[in-house]
C-alpha cells in the first residue's frame, strides 16, 4: 500500500509571525497523540466480541490505534501488572549502566519478607540483577521487585516516586504508584489505557529484554515456577506479557502477540478466574488479527510532498514521516484510503529534521479517517545574509 494513497496539496498563506508559528506547532503537536476520527471507523468496524472483564482494551502496536475497548479510563487496581513499570525502570537502569546484570544485590529483610508471590531470595545469599529480573518477570516475585527497587533507588518509597515520574513522562495520565509490587493500596491505581501505553513503550524501548516475557518457567533456589501467562502455551504467536491477581483486582492479563509484521496488545482486567482471563485475551487477539489490517500508507523517509522554504540554503524541503506511517483498518478498506496534504506557508528556514511542517488528512470513501502530522525528513539551514535579504523582498510580493 506504501505510496498508493492519492496526494493533494493545499497551500494556505498566513503571516509568518511567531504567534502563527506557535499555533501551527501546537496543532501538530496535539495531532501527534494520534487523533483518529471515529466516523468511518465506527461505521465500518466489525462487531466487537463480548469480553467478560471489568475493563479491557485492544491496541494495534503497529499503528498505535485502539481497535476496541470497554471502560479504558476507569481506575483499577493493577496488582502484579505493576511489575511492568518496575521492569521498565530496571531496564532503564541497565541501559544507563547504573545497574549491571552480573551485579550482586543484597537482600534486605523487607524484600525477604514480602507477601504474595515470591522467587524465594534469602538474606546473606548472593543474588544477581539478572536473576532478580527473571524472578520478577517469570515468577512474578514480589521479593525480587523490592530488591531491585532498593538497588536502583535506595528504598521502595523513593523508587515509587521514580515510577510516578516515568508514568507522567510516558503519558499515563491516570496512574499512581505507591509500591513496586502491586500489593493493594488505596493510592495505587491505573487504567487499561495507561497499561497499554506502558506495555507498548516497554516492547518498543527495550527489545533486548522483552524475550524474557516469553520464557515459560524459571528455576531459582532449587524451586522451578511456571510463567502464569497461559497463552504462552495456547498461542504460538503470543510472546508476553504479564498476569496479575488480587482479591480486589480480580484476574488480569496483558497479552501481546505478533503475527507477521503486526503486533497486538490486549489488556483484560478484573475477570473471575485464571481460565477466563486467558480465554478473553485470546478472543481479543484473534478478533484483532482476523478483522483488521495494518496498512502502510507511507514508508519511513518516503517523500510525501516537497514544500517551498524561504530564507534557506535550499528552496524546498521534503515532508514525510521518520518511521513507517501505518493505520489500521477493517479488512477490505485498504484500497479506499486517500490522502490530502495541507501545509501552512510561508515556511521559514532554518527547518530542523523532524520539525512538523504539515498535516496529512486521510479519508476512506471520502469520509474522514484522521489527521496526522507530517515532518521534515531533511534539515534546511538558514541561508546567508544575501539569500535571506532576497527572499525577504520576494515575500513582500506574496
């Protein structure tokens, strides 16, 4: 589908004032969040299957589109799904080299005495960061979480502050953490939407560690425990992610599967049993893969349009996308996508690589699908004083 969308250009002349530039920047920045018009999508969308859960969501990670959901912004208790953020910060520490996989971590009394699921670490017995990460992810060890939190931040309380800062940075607007494990606390909550944001970020940002989530068992201290994600045995396309359960939260599962180039993420919260959370997650993943297609409208660095640039070393700049631009559509709709490119002029140099310089409006059967920001896929430095002066004169006659 790449490059098949019909493209038009609309040039709108507005005064090149700082105020107008900031208006354009604010508009395009808001579009970056993934504005997705619902008119066509809702009319053509396949019937969503019933899901026996308190809240749920299905995300296509290829396009970052939510395909279906129920109560995505309702606060829930995350239980052990909390460990996804603990893992995210652990992976960040490894990348920043403030933590090493081979590093031995002391086991505090607090970590040793954690309630709930454990990997059974012991005081005065060396345990490495690598072992703790496997114990946290595969065995869902609360003791491993606390040991990692203390190794990274000095205390679990300080680590919880780091968790909240990271949640804010990722755009998780309705999440607050008070611990690293997911043990019940009134101030510890999240939503299905926020969890989908976190999981998508974890898979995207740390592909080198994500395969741990597909391991079916792990042995530590002569105790072998299975991964609680049943879909790892039921569906070969599923390679993660995490289960959770407390009496208040119910049985929860975030599952992710990849079939071909597409990756889907299902968030199923508050079911009545281990069996039900697996069945409902499988149902959602199958629905998403069978009922929808991910369509590459434009490939990474493909030129969507060339725009006039004033006062620059070059007279034009190429507009496009720095990553493959993908949208998800109900099956059979891919060939009906059309694109219209809208640019605000005049565009002044310097133009930075990745700067928003236009909007791509997509339609299906002439009905709006969504508005998406296009960016500069090359930089255009400012011209010298003579070039800038010549273009200043030319602009007087525009």
